C-alpha cells in the first residue's frame, strides 16, 4: 500500500526585509511531518507556506531467488578429505610462461585413475609435503581445475592445474616463498601428491549448449575457463555439442605471460580478447 508524506515548511513573511543575524532560516519547531493519504493537503503555521509532497512505497521489493547449483545432482564433492587424501602421481609439469615474463606459471597433470570424478568449474585441494612452523602438516590449498572432466589425456583418469609460483620480498627485506605453489611448481614427474576434493558447485560450466558464456580472468584465473573451452571446442561428446557463443577476456601484464595460446585457435564461436 502506498502512502504520502507531506512536509509543511514555514518561512518568514514576505514583508520582512531582513533576517536575524543568528537565527536559523528554518526552525525545527516550525517543520511538521504528517503521514496522510495520497491526496494533496495544505498545512499552515503562519507566514508563507511551502508544501512538499512525496510518495513513499511501503511494499517490500520482490525477492529474486538466486538459482543455486548446490543441490545439483551428479556432482561429486569432498570425496577425499585432508585426513584421508587421494595420493596422485605427477605425470607432467611444464612452465608455460616466457623467460622474460614477470613470474613463473606452470601447467601440471596428476593421475587420478578415475577416482576423483569432477566437473568443469570445480576445484581440488593440494597438501604440500612437510610440516609448518608449528610442526603440523601443511593445510590444503585450493586450486581451480584447468582440465575438462575427460582430462588432458581424454581418458578421465587425470586432473590438471595451472599454478603461479609465489615469491616476494616482505617489508623486512626477507624473501618469502608460497608453500604450496612452490611445492607444486617444483614437483617432478613420478612424485606423489596428496589431493582432496573435488569441491565447488557454483561455477560449473553451463549445461545449455546454446548458451552465451562470458569469461573474465587474469593470469591463472584462466584455469576453469580452459576446462570450459576444451569441452566446447576440442572434445567430441555424444550428448553435448556447443553451438553458443563464448567470450574470453584474459588480462596479462605482458605478451610472454599469455597462458594457453592454443585457445586462440578455437573456431568462429569464440572471441579471444587479450588485455595487456
């Protein structure tokens, strides 16, 4: 139900030629606020009267329910947890940024033997070897999966990550290295890696093959979108063929930092917009 608020403000008489030097133009005692029906109403407190009429909507706005994917069926989450992680094996680890790029980014592939069923847009956790400063095992770090559900080898038995090595100098001039990123960037083929997950349902690839998909990322943020693009354009599925439009906006500091250049060779449905 709508209602109106009328404010009547009384000013000094037009016959007055001056104002008191320390008097307020509008005194709080001379302002009245009344909640009245929508029709117009005059109010007077002497002198010249100005009526201000405003309509106030008292109805609550309609709540739009967010479409959540948390209850989506067929999506596996938290199959492996920190206390009982899956032990994968590194199959490939290669640097994918140029020598003159600011920082190192690596692409790595781990075996899962099909034990970690994931969807495009999910993440996995990795627990670095060793212990922290308190003598306890390192906590897991989450990384977006950079491969489609079929994996880079197309057999649904691997999972891939895109990781940038974290190295910086703190305020004390000390060199600080990220625990898990350096562990992963240094891992050698054949080495074992503790994996948890998969996790996440909010960023899954749209099921609609005619969807318009707009993807924005900087640096390693391209990881889940690489998974999307691989399924859209590089794989053949009996029950899925992408006929929509895919836009990828990828920001990198230099051209030598451009990741996964193979995405620029996708077909006419994709628009690659590098932002240097």
